[in-house]
């Protein structure tokens, strides 16, 4: 990877700007490409806010361009695409990136669901294409999935993972671009059971959130499910699994608790209602609380994040 340490982000939405800030905080030059739409004029202010949240100086902000062809391609050493989840749009962008970027420049997608093998399908340099799946808010959550297709050169994936770790992230290697990758599959497994219990009238949304945040989720700050089971004893969890697994939800379609709300337009904060009701003031207060707590957690786990980057499995 070129010594210029210059990141190009394609897409100036929330994720794209926060990704750029996470690199800029570690001294990288950053550029963002976004058409002049409703998000364009706020890119600079949102970038500054993200930098402030993580306690970094803006250093002049990112270069902002309306077209891919306008970017300083002779300097770009890494590209991360962060446009909406539309396969055709991403395919068009990657075709353009293949033509514009230097031959050794890794081309990454922040897609949360679309496999990189489909995004790069038919292109000549799929060996340098991979997924870099961030989690909102991207400048605060340490983990980033590094997702390979069957075409991805493992050396390039290693290179990208190393860069992510240099800018304070924990690279989570996923060796096959299966639907949902790793983290979303784990999240949806928990949500499927939670929503099933809600439909049965056994628990409320508030109780589900409390169970995760102040129950088993609280322990996940210290140990993931594999390490936690070593703490508790595999025999204990094996016995519990024999009793619990037959009764767990194994539905292959989204739950009614989720589907009905979507059908009614109750899709969360942006609609003013989801599992909870939201006003302009309550949304602002919640977002501030949420980001402030995540920033505190990130600082609290700084030494653990450093250890995670170097931990090897036996």
C-alpha cells in the first residue's frame, strides 16, 4: 500500500463521513466523493462533529468531490465504498473504481449484506476487492469485518486488516462472504429469539433491552461467547443447550413483531416510532446518550482492543 496514507471514501452519508474521520484521527489524509445531494453541504460539519466526539483535531477536513474522476487518484492508497445498499449502484461504482484506481490499490465495500463477490462480479481485478463492514457509529465501534470472496487475495486482506488495526480498529476476519457475514448473523440470531418471546407476550421491548444490556451483553465487554463459556464451563453450557435448544425459535422468515411494524411504517427513529415512540427532542437526547456511552466504552476498552489485535487462536 502506498506510503501516501490517503483514504478515498465513496459516499458522504453517515457511515462514509464517520469512516473518513476514523482514519483522519490517525493522521491519514481523507477524501470523500458524493454527488451534490441533500447530504453534500453537511459533509464538513458532520466530519468535524465525528472528530470532536473521538477527541481528534479536524486538520482541515477531508477533500470533497462530486465525481469519482475528480479525486486525486495518484495519491489514493485505499478506497472504501459506503453508498446505499443497492447492488446495481455498487457494481457501477466498482467498475469505475477498477478503471480509476492504481492497480495495487485495495477496493473495499462497506456493504452490510451484499457479498463482495456479487459487487465485483465480472470485473478483472476481483483479487483486490473485499468487504470492510463497519458498524454504526463507525468512528466509535472498534470492530470492522474484513470479508473475503473466493477471488480475494489473502495477502491483500491481511494488508487491509493491518491498516485497520493501525487506525485503532479490531479487524474481524471472515473468510467467506456468506449472507450477513458474521456479526449480523449473530445479531439476528439473538433478535429472532427476542422477537419470538415478545410475540408470545412473555417479555416487553424494555425487558429484552434490559436483558441484553445489563445481563449477558454486559459480560460481552469482558468476554465473547466462546471465552465466556470457558469461564463458566463447557459442561454447564452443554447441559443448558440440551434443555434450551429444542425450544428456541427457528423461524425462517422475519417475526411478526418486526414485519408488522414495518408494514405500519413504524420503522424507528426516522419515523418517530418503532419499538419506542420518538420526538425530535427525545431522539437528540438518545443519540447523545448513545454516542457518549459508546465513546466511554471505547476508551475503557482501549487496552483490550490493543490485545485483540495481536491475539492468536491456538
